[in-house]
């Protein structure tokens, strides 16, 4: 039984690591979106308010993926801590 619990803890820790790596995608996407937003403002300064508003909304939606990954990582680490003791 202990061998099985140790295996579960190992895979939970591995899953937590993978979930943390999921934060890389939103970071890259938000950086790309911010760069394109700056380019758009440079081309059309009069539309600055609309461009920034749309960019921030898109970044907020993209960030949810990273937040979900972080929450899953915390849950899995909690499982590991409860198994290991």
C-alpha cells in the first residue's frame, strides 16, 4: 500500500510541475499582445483608448489559463504533502 501512495505522490508532484510550466504560454501571449498593442497605438494614436481597452481585456482572458495552472499546482502539492506527511 505504501508503494502505491508513494507513486501517487510522485505523479502528483510531476503534475504540479507541468501545471506550473503552463504559465509560460500566457506570459508569451501577453507579451506578444502588448507588443502588437504598442504598434497599433503608434500607427493610430487617436484610437489609443479603444486599443488599450481591447488589449487589456484579451490579456485578462489569457491570464486565466495561467491562474488555473497555478491553482492546480497548489492542489496537487497539497495532495503530495498530505500523502508524504
